[in-house]
């Protein structure tokens, strides 16, 4: 903890407010709120924190705070600050989803449409629906039941909908305002929960049509009834009243929180929303902030009532949302809140189980790969790939996998210095030499397995450098590709032979990921340099060497390598001043950086 932070912690006020955490660049990386700023902010720097919070604290170099007069003001301010600064460690709803509505337009001949925008245009809106599929299914049902206009622009003559009895044909026949209004009223009654009565009416008409021996009409009515049952009655009734409600539950563990929202519309549980995210504050306050942003910043439509579990601050939410916020203590509503809490707990545990399962699979794949090659478990794998386009501008890259997972901080990239032309074997020799000379020199960890992208030639070149030049005995394998540039086979041994592997196995999937990742890294580095015009002559970096002089030198010596091996006199014969000639040779012969870290990781 820096002296600056210690001094600020000592004078924090015992009041509600917001705090803004900053990194070394002055960027706001986290915004939080608290009833008592003094206690909350200090808790980050004292006592035990989980791994995620520790990661946040390690980046904090400074902080600011803003005192408010109440907790509700702090909550509103927190949401506004998060929206303004978009801090990377804050809980943010990324989907920005809006829910679809069914709308009856206010046109002379109204239409029934699906829309996500609610406007003050005198139209009638019904919803929201959990997803656009549900909205469209309901619209399709209503289109079959009620013959409102279907076309966006009025045609010159009746269309197929008219002949299917799904439109009154206002384009050709007179349709009165009262006729349209009657249909609109029926649709509104249907969508407002009256579909059971409408279903009974249709059943009565079906029986009558059957008695009148109008079997075609009876069948049509029967199909409409079945559609109502499949679309409108597929959900279990959850509450007897018709109040629209959102029901919240949450669970948290190991620095993660899951919030489940049940959407109850017209007494039916129609859908749920699940959000799982890391959190760094008090759990109850994080839950409170989530609900605030859920409605106010993400534009989720507010229902008539919100149900929340015990422990959440009902009064703050009620003031913030301006709707009825209730903590049910008994009955069906309490059961639904408990159900949301239970679902949140299950979803969170499922996430942890999947993570553990993936880790187990990955570690098992590493162990299986070691068994296939008859070597110790290759906990650390280093893989190499070369890249060039039509034999020019060669580069190379190395990626590191530790226990089957990429360790991107240890990726390295190389500009090939000493190889002229498209010589993949010499390129491999140079890169292997540079990499492991540095490993030996700096005492870096040696890999348990080296993977080269290529066949027997690349393997032989790499092995020659490792064993005969550097005296290293490290298992090395090669990866060959098929004509579609996909991982085809693994080569190992002396002489190299194909290792039999099941293509559906986890170990084969592991080597595929290794090969794909090193190839991606090499290609992206090559494109990056080409895009920046960075793969060019080293002469361009020397003061006093312009384009004409660079072309003159390269035309005469054919390569930078030959210039490096020349003498001052060789350069002065071409008209290069003696001091500049010496500068050129000094620059080209200075020790080069062996390898560079990846600056921007994908």
C-alpha cells in the first residue's frame, strides 16, 4: 500500500457515497458505493480478499470518493458514474437487450405488428414478451383468428390473406371503422388474459358447425383452438391474479454472483433472465446495484411489482424504481422468490462444476499426451511456427501452454535475421538457437515438450541445434497438416514416426489447439509488421541513410547480412562518407534483442 493511499484511508468520512478506483495511468477501473465509505474502502486494503478482488487491488494506485446525503443518492450516482466511465472491473450487463411487444397500430385500417420500440403514437402495446419467437408465435395465432390488415402498404387488389379469411380486404372492399374497432377490442381482450373465454367461444362454434354438418368449418375452428392451447397455455399458471411481476433471486460464492429474474406476465411465468458475473463489493449492495442498472440503464420494462428476497433493501429500490417492491414472507410469492434463489444457486454451482470439469479434461489430455509419447507429463509445452509470404519477410513465433492452457504472457515473436530466402529449416534452426540460448543464459524454465509446426525436416533441424549445439535433451515432436491445412498427424521419435491417436480424443484436440494458436500468432505478427511497413531493411533506422543510399547498398551487397560483414572501405567505394560508413557498420553489428514479448495479446 502506497503512502498516498494510507493517508487517504486515514481521513475517509463515515458517510454514504461513491468511490472511484484508479490504475497507474489514472484510468478509473472500478466504481462502487457504500453506506459507510470509511469501512468499505478500507476493506479492500486490509484483511483477506478473494483472488478476483486481489487482482483489482493490485492495480489500484489511487482512488477518489464522492460523499452523498443518502444511500439512494449513492446508488444513482454509482450507476451514472459506471455509465460514464465504463470501468473494466464493474458488473456490466453486456447484452443491452430490449424485449419485443405486440402493437396494434393507430392507422385507419390497423395492423398487428411485432416491435421493440414503445412510442407515444396512439397505438396499443401488449407485452413485453420474453423473446421475439414468443411474440411472433402469438402474432401468427392472432393473424389466423382475427382478419386485420396484413400488408404494410395498401395493394390494388385483394391478396391471399383475404382468400384465407385472415384479412377483410380494405384495399378492395369497404371496411367500416366500427368493424376494425371490434377486431381491435377482441385482440386486446385476448392479449389481456381473455383467451380462455375466446377459446370457449370457439369451442361452442365448433360444436355448432359440427351439428350443422359443416365439417370443414369445424375442423378450421378445431385447429384454431389447438393453436391457442399450444401458444397461450403452454406455461403453468403461477399466480391467480393478473399482475405483471419480476421476481429476483441471487446466489454468490467464490467471488461470483448469479442473479435470476423470473418474468411473470398476466399470471404466467413466461421466461427468465440469468446473469453470472464477478463482484467485488458487499453481496447485498451488488445485488441492489444490479437491479438498478437492470431497469434504469438497460431499459428493461418495469412491471407493476418487483419481488425480492429477504436482506435486500426494499425501501431504496422502491424509491429508485418508483414501483411496488415487495419482500414476500409467505405464500406463493415467497415460494417463487425462493425458487429464483434456488435456480441462481444451481446455475452458479453449474458454472463452477463446468470450470472444474474443463480443467480436469485439460490436465487429463496433457497426461494422455505424455503417455502417447512415452515421456513425463508435459506440463510446459513450447511450440514454434514460421511465417512468410512467397518466401519473403520471414518471421517466427513461439507460444507456451502450461497444463494445457495458453500462457500468453510468455509468447515470443522473432524477426528472422540471418536466413536469406524461403529456407524453413534454417529459419527453424535460428529460432530454436535464439530461444534456448536465452533460456540457458537467463536460467528460464525449460519446456517438457517442444512442438514444431512441420514434418521431419523441421524436426531434424530443431533437434540438431538442441543436441549438437546447446547440449539439451528435450522431447521434440512435429505436427503435420493435411491438404486443408488441418492438423493431420503427430510425429515423434528417432527416426520420426506417426503417433497413433484417436482424432476424437482430448489429447488430439490439445495438439490441434497448440498448432492453431502458434499459427495464429505467427500469422498475426507477420501481418502486423507488413501492415505497419515494419518488415523492411534495418538500414531505414540509421540516421543519414535515405531511400537512394539504401537501394544503392542493397543493390551492391544483395543483403543486409553481407553489408554487416563488409568493411568501411567497401562502403566508401560506393560513395558513402567514411563517418557514415562506420555508423552503419556499428549499428548493424550491435547486439540484437533475442526475442520480444507480444505487446498486444488477442
